[in-house]
C-alpha cells in the first residue's frame, strides 16, 4: 500500500492538470481579496445611513463553494486521465489489486483536497480580515479565527468529499466529461431542484445535499444558502461519509469486474 500511495502521489503532483487546478484555486482566493477590497472601498464611500444596507456574501463560504468544484475536477482528472491515455493498463499491470489502486488514489486526492481547501479558506479569511478590518459589513463575520476554525475544518472536509466524489464518478464512467457533468448536477442543479420542492421536502432534501453539509457539521447552519439545516453534526458527518462511500463501493466493484 505504501508503494501504491507513493506512486499515486508522484502521478498527481507531476501532471499538468494538478498545477492548473491549484492555480485556479489560488485565483479564487485572489478574487475574494479583490472583492473584500471593493466592499471596503464601497463601505467607506457610503453615507453612514446607508452602510447598514451593504451586504456581501461570506468570503470563506464563496471560496469553499468554488474550491469544492475545482478540487472535484481534480478528483475526476486523477482517474479519467489514465483511462484516456491508456496508462491505466500499465497501472493495473504493476499493481494488480485494483481495489488497492482505488484506495491509494482516494487517500492521495483526499489529503491534497483537504489541505488545499483549508489553505484557501484560511487565506480568504485572513485577506478579508486584513482588508475589511473592523468595518461592520453585513455577511462578514468579525469572529476570531478560533471561533471560525470548526467551520473552516468542516468546509475542508466538504471539499475533500467533493474531490472523492469526482474520483469515484471518473472510475464509474471512465469519462471526464460525464463525471464533470454529473458533478455540476450535484453541485448546482440538485440544490435548485431541492429548493423548489414543496415544504417541508425542500428543507429535508436540501439538508442532505453535499453543499449543505459543512455548515451543519460545524453547527452553524446555512444562513446564506438554499440548503436546509435539519441535520445534527453527527448526522451531517454520516451524510458526508455516505456521499463518498456509496459511489466508492460501486466503483470498487465495477473496477474489479470490468476490463481495463
């Protein structure tokens, strides 16, 4: 297993797609800093009576949402790239245990996604606090890092969940296009459908969707999201595990039965 982990880490860090995805995440953080600067500049230019009406979405939460999609694409490319080039046959020849290959890929992708997501969210938080300062802009939390850290860790776990979901979808479909299309549906289309369901199903369905789990895991809810907030932190964690475990189990079975 150590050799498999080393091989997958070498492959992931040397392919160009990984650098591109990480660069896009860095651009997202930069855009959040620019948005913070714009909000601070706009707040300074408003008369005191109108400053209370200025509201900006939580910058770390926006970073979490966009980074989830970026790292999910990284998870897709970590598997679909080998299927596309035919290198997966070489991988399975060197490591005949396909379950071990999938597990090694999953561990490497999860660690990279979690660390990247946490770094992006923390950098966004730091940039926002530095630029906005003590201006009471609505939507921006003035809470210290110690109070925000549980939410940031939950966001990072959520980003890792999306990355693993992308990996498993790539293993299932063997197609980057199909896997990314499915991810976009889970990331964007399903929340819209859930939000438009009649009550109380809109909140019930919205609570178990992947994008709504981080806030519930941290116990903060989803005040700026279409997602529901009915789950307790343990239930949110269980739902997060289920979103990975089910496609992972199906992918493991199909990898063992299908030809490379």
